[in-house]
């Protein structure tokens, strides 16, 4: 269980790191390629667009093919698309590489969480999910730092290293014993009729939209105010620090007292922040 938790946490960390790496690089690409704010938004949105479109197919693959092969598919795509992004010098190629990164992330993230939840004892699921999400916040912390480094030394070397890390995780996952596929008929349609699942999806969509808006506007606004790539990266890193600390704690709380209390507290706090 510990090895699997470390593997899935590492996968989640790399996925989110690649999503968050774009913030400090956005002013660079805007200046070099003459991007409008709309084009900059498309570049930022290409990754989550790929994740959105790839999530349901990834879940279907994980159920019918198995979580482990789906994770391997995602990690392979993540490695290749990251390498392509690092050496691309055209906005269409950058958008395409980010979109494939998002598709690949959907496969590795969805199947990885299914792998973890399927293997976890019921009484520890919240804690383990919280630990994996703490790793995701670690990726959110490291992503802007790597983005700032890529801005200073060039994206080619940084993204080549990220591609190598994804390839290393692929080799690690190959060595782990994966669960068997357990397909269920009508899984998606049945889930979409469940009010509890719909409520959870609504909260996730709300958080995603809110963060996506901030991911585009804050770097550009900070750049207008004279902040450099390092300052932009530090801003996003500091903003994510508290979440990394609280995620495992909230997971344990949900195991003991149920999920509604942390959800209600989080939504109330988000409203105040907005």
C-alpha cells in the first residue's frame, strides 16, 4: 500500500506540476509570439481542455482495460508531449502539446486514483486521497518554480527533464502489480443520476473555473505591475502551501466525520476569498 501511495502521489505531483508550470512562462510566450489575452487564455486552457475531454474515456479504459495499463498510457503520452512542448516555437504546436498533456494527465490521474482507491481499506480512503491531493499541491508549488527556471534558462532543458521524470514513473508503474479490470454496465449514466455525485462534480467544476481564471489573469496582471517570472512563480507557490498541509488532515477528518463538513467549510471559505 505504501509503495502504491508513493507511486500515485508522484504521478499526481507531475501531472499538476505540468499544469502549473505555464504561469511564469505566459508573459514570455506572450511577448515572443505576440499573443493576445485570448490566445494566452487558449494556451492555458488547452491542458484542462484535454483533461476534460479525456477524463470519461480514461475512466472507461480504466474500468474495461484496467487501471495499470491506463496509467502507463497516460505517462507515455505525458512524456512525449512534454518533450514536444519544450522544443515548440509556434503557438499552434504549443497549444497542441498542452492539449495532449491534458489528455495524458486525464488517463494517468483518473486511473491512478482508481488504482489507489480500489486498493485502499475503506476506513483509510479519505486519508489516502488527501495524501495524494497533498502531492498535487506539491506539484502546484513546484510547477511555477520550474516555470520560472524555464523562463531563465530556456524551456528545452526543463521540459526534457520533466519528460524524463514521466518516463521514469512509467518504468516504476510497470513493476507494480495492478488490479484486474472490473467493468460495470451503465456506470456513467447511473452516476449522472446520483445527486451526491452531481453535487461533488459541481464543487469540482466551480473550483476548476475559479482557478483557471486566476491562472490566466494573475500572471499577466503581475507582469503589468513589474513582477518578474520569479515573483510570479513565488506568488503561486505561496498560495498553494496551506493546501498541501491541510489536505491529509481534511482527508482524515472526512474518514471520521463524513465528507460534508469539510466540503461546506471549503465552499464557505472560497466564497469569502472570491
